[in-house]
C-alpha cells in the first residue's frame, strides 16, 4: 500500500495538519514535504520520508510523489495564473506516477458561477482539472478562517475606529484554521471511506460580521462597532494599510493582512450576497469532534492569529 503525503508542513495549515496526522498514522506510512530543509529535519529524524519541493516548479514532484497513494494539495496563497499553474504541476505529477487520490483544500461554494469571489476561479479550476485527469478526490470546501477576521478585529481595536468592510449583513460559518487542518488530516487518514467526495468544512454557526464583532467585544472587553462600506471604499482602506491589490504587488513589511485586496474585496462582496452561507455537519462527521467556537477563539486570541504568508509568489 502506498503512503500518505502531506505537503506544506512548513506553512500555517500544513504544520497543524502534520501534528494531527502524527496522532492518526504510523510514521512509516507518511511522507512530509515543504520548501525548507530545516523544517523537514525534525520529521526526517523521526524516520519519516521527506522531500524538498515547491509546487511552483514541476522538478522534484514526481520523485516526491512516487511512493504515495494519496496526497494533499493545500491551495497556494496567491491568486490567478500562478496558483493555477502550481496546482496543475501537482495534479500532473500525481497522475504521472500513479497517485490514486488527492485531498484538496478548496473554497465554500466554489462551483457557484454567480459567486463573485475571484478566489473561486482558482479553486473551481483546480477541482475541475483533478476530475479531468481521472483522479479520485476529496474536496474540502473550507469556510473563511476565523483567524483572518480576529486579526482584522484587533487591527481596528488598535486603530480605535469602527471595523469597516463590505461584508454587510451576509453570513459565514467562520472556522478556525486549526479545524481546517484537523479536517485535512482526517481526510487523509480516512480517505478510503470517501469516493469522489465534496465536504463542506464549516464553523459552529452562521454569523454576520456584526455578530462576529459582538462576540469579540464580549470576550475581550473592547467596544468595536461595525461600519459597512462600498467595495471601492474597502479597496482604499486596504491601500492605506499597504496591502497590494493583486498578489503580483509588493506586500509591505508588517502588512496587516497576508492576502491581496482584490481577493478580500471580492470575497467580502460574495459574503454580502450570501454566496458563503454554507452550513453543514460534514466536519463533525469527518472528525468526530465539534468545531472550535468563535467565542473560544476570541478568548484565546493570541493563539488564533492569521500569521504571515509562508509561500511566496515566484517571479
């Protein structure tokens, strides 16, 4: 039987998934990959097969995948052709060496053509490409990381102004990245229980951003208010924070967010239009656990920050 391959173990999601996977699988059945040798050394010292790879480049992917039966594809953190090309590299190499199944971290409601999020296009491209080459799959359609909005909340606490964005009264079942990592680890571990499957990985409850903020105020003692702005006004807010409009732009050191504003503004519009109001019990069925609540995350906010971009664009 082939091994389980988890790539991206140096990243925010992949490192958390590695912790969980090590509790579920014998080390002899695992392959861990990332772009950094120093990150891989502790795993190699444990006897785990490791490989240095970069999804942006095809070289090395076939060798890394050749002993794997199932691999993870954690979506890259940039938007557009670069991400699609990197994902295609992974799928092509997996197909070439006989990998049976891919577990891909996708986006809630990725197949809705009326969803205006530009992030959606890369995700549905990848889903469709995996299908087109004939690989089995589990698509984990994740809701938005709660950490992103907790970090954003704290930014506006420090600015002492209302939290302003274009989300309006739309709903999202915000979920911790830690839970998304747990879902990925369990999907890899239980892959034989699923065949050509799409799982929606959602948080404990659907919330508007105003309700999300109210939970934050209750748990932290702050008094942040919400102010809805237009899409164009939202762009200007991100411009003032030094956030580039596309991932081809330069991210300012210490930037308040690791995402481009094109992605965030179109995401906020989609949320406002209720394109992300997906709410299922797929996470509970997959892992057997309840999701981490937004109130717990705010009460322990130092442990639930969005962090830095670990994968950079390649020019």
